């Protein structure tokens, strides 16, 4: 029966049989979908940008965006908007600032 | 005359494997297209060196806000017994424009109407539920509207039973 089998990958360094491992000791378990990166890239943050998704996107998504502030060398999480076709980045950063974005399925 | 048999095998086979394999020496690595498994980890689809985030549940929904109610809460049961990692995204209401903006953003945000009065969009979780909340300013409270939202709840790697 399908429920009786699954793909379980032990985390590197674990020596026990996978059946005896706790979930934390498993790198992957096909009982649970994992977060998959559909797109990841970076763009200049000085000007506003509209990132068109390269693939057909269906909801729900996980969208994570960080602003790299060149003057401080820090990465800040930023609020952005998106719809089923595009990610909208506001811009307004200083020269050298960069958006790093991750568009993910789960 | 019987032929003699040699008891030796040449070359000899050593029963030992050198260097020995330790748990740190092996794992599963899957490389991205056009990359090799010996490339840096950022070029891997997956490595068993690290666990992946495992999804407990995800879905979409509609939050209906009625004028005069002041706010609305969507409660989503997860019953995990601990506070999980969650992501929530949703639409928001543009009060000056009197229209729902059909774009999604991370739900933790507030929109000022003047200097101190704000609409709050936020979420939090406890050991039983995920709560998606909207609290309207007195200006926005004059309108009724629907907001689309989506959420993901992930297992805590330390807590999956």
C-alpha cells in the first residue's frame, strides 16, 4: 500500500537505520513536501523593478526578499508585493544596494 | 599422478578497507543542472548534510471583513503542540482608493491613515493554531471587503513526532 513506503534520506553522519531515525536526523522524508526554490536571483535596488515569473505560478507561494545595504553590508528583510505573474520591488535604494529574492513552492 | 593445488591466491585480497569509511565521509548530494556534486553547496539541489523544511499544511482562503466590526481573525488549527514556522501573505485594502489591492504581501504590515491611526495586518501562532488577523482603523472600518490570503505551516525540525 502506498502509505507503507516512502523515501527517507538520513542526514549525513547518521549511522542508524533510517527507520530508527527521528525526523530531525532525516535530511528528507517524502511524507512531507519540502520548500522548493522556483526562482532565486538579485537585482539592483536603486530603481523599481517588476520581476516576471519565468514559470507558471500557482498559489500558495513563499516569497522571501532581502535588501542588501551596501553602506552597512547588512541584509534586511523587506516587504514586497506580488501576484500570480510578477514580483514588484519598490526600489529607492542607494547605489550598490541590491534586492535578493527567493520565490518558492512548498 | 594428481595435480597439486596451491592454497594461495595471488594477488592476495586484504580484508581491510583503507582508508576506513566514517559517518562523516558519505552522504547524498544532488547537483543542479550543469553542475557537479563536488561543486559548492549553493549549486546543489539537495544535500543530506542539511535537513529540508518539511511542510505541515498550506492553503488559500478569503477573509471577509464587515463594516463596523473593527477587525477579523482567521484561525487555522495545526495541533502540533508547539509553535511552528509559518508564512502568511495576503491582499490589503486601500482606504483612500476604496478598493482592495489585488497583490499579495507578507501579512505583517500596517498602513497608516494619518499619523497614528493604522490598519494592522498580522499573524502569529501558538501551539494549537495559526491566527491571521486584520484590525481596521476607524476610517477603514466604514467599508466591507474580502481579502485573499495564503499560508504555509512548517514542521519544527526539533519537534516532529
